[in-house]
């Protein structure tokens, strides 16, 4: 803008809003009328009087009007919730009901699905479930194909007469709950020689120690032909058994004839020195021997005798039937 006279007003009259301030009103500023701005101009310059500044800059509110204001003391800070009215919400934060509005339904926030990002459905879980379903279907189809192929092979084997390689089906049997009767071993007879029927020169005595018969009694005088002992043995069942005999000899081998149910054995029963003793003392030479016999169920007659050709210098202690082999 070119320098020049822009109007009749002075610079102090350039504030169109001067009448709004307290200092402007004190200076006599009036609302503009007919183009003025509301600040009266200064008095015209007089000769010899220095000119005052048109601009008297002051901070807004600094000028005091009519009375001296006391300096305000700073006040302590009081939290809003303790200011009156105490604990009451400010009107701008009141609930809608205070303004006459009806409370609307409150909707709870939807929690994010577990396993997802919280912004949508759990697509990862759905994908895993779909894959599992497809796998099950594939396995079922494979099993059906294998089963059908096995059935076709079985049909072909039956039609062609080719034996199947599959093992035969076995029927499992449940164990019986009934108690099974355990078979008790048969009690076989045993008899002291002194209680048997004696024949010939056979007799009983108990001078030699070591006999196991009742009272230590045994059969002696058996070294003469015709001497014998006969035993009526009752058997629970027939079959092949052993006849076991306990005897004593003077460290010299002996033998005797064995007869079962009237039939003499082809071989004599051996009464040998099995312990290998060299002491002729009979007390130290008690030992046992056995011979095979065929016995029938019920009574059986067993006879041991000294016959011609036998060496019968023995003492007889007891006879017993034992299981055969």
C-alpha cells in the first residue's frame, strides 16, 4: 500500500474492537459510527509540548480500574472428585437416563475364539478338522479295498481247489470252573519178612542189629534148600512192578528163586554185594535189590525160596512192591 493519507482516523483509532476492552472504554472508545473505529484521537500537538506515543502497550488485564486489587494467593490443588458437589458426576458425564433417554440393551463383547486371531472364526481349527475327516475317509476306503481283495482271493481258492494259506480258525475254550479231582498215587503193599508165611528152615530172630522190621525182627536160617517166605500181596491194579527186598549178607554174593502166582522167574533174584563191602559183619551189610514182576489186580502170591543151585546165606528184612519202569 502506498504511503499517504488513508483516512481521518489516527493509528490509535485503528483497533475496531477497542470499545470492547476496559482500557478502551476508559479512554472514551465508542462503537464505530460513520466509519470511525472507536478510539478518540490524542489532543492536537501544542508548541513546546513533546509529542506522546500513539501506542501505549500494556498487557491485557494489567491496568487497574478505580481500585487496587489484592494479590491473589495460590490455592492448594483439590481433586475433582472432592470438589462440590462431592463424588457427583459432572453433567457432561451423566448417564443417558438423566436426560430422559431410555437405557438401551447392553451387548457383551464377543470374546475372540481360542486358537484364532480374535478377528474372525478359527480357520486353523476348521482346516485341521477337515484334513482329519479326509484322512479317515481315505483309510476306510483302503481297508475296504484290501478286505474285498482278500474275499476275492478266498473265493478263487475255493473255486480252484487251492488250499488257503490262512491258518485254520481255532476255537478258544474257557477254562472249566469245576474242580478237577487230582489222581492220588496208589498205595502199594509193603510187608516185614518176619510176618510172612515161613517154610523149611526159615525162622525169625533179632540178634543182628540194623533190621528195620518191627522190633528189629528179621528172617534167618535161609541158607538151607527148601527154606522160603510167602507173601499174599493185594494190588489195587494190575501191571508191571518191581519187587524190592532189603537183606544182609556176609560180604558175599547170594541169590534166591522168585515165584509169582505159581510161576517161577527164569532168572533168580540177585542178592549181591552191591555196596562192595569186605567186612563179613552182617550188621554192616544191610542193602536192597529189586526184580521185575507182573502182578494182577487183587491178591498175588509172591514167594522167595532157596532152591537147589541157589546161594542163600542171607537175612531177609522186608519186601515191598514199587512202581515199575
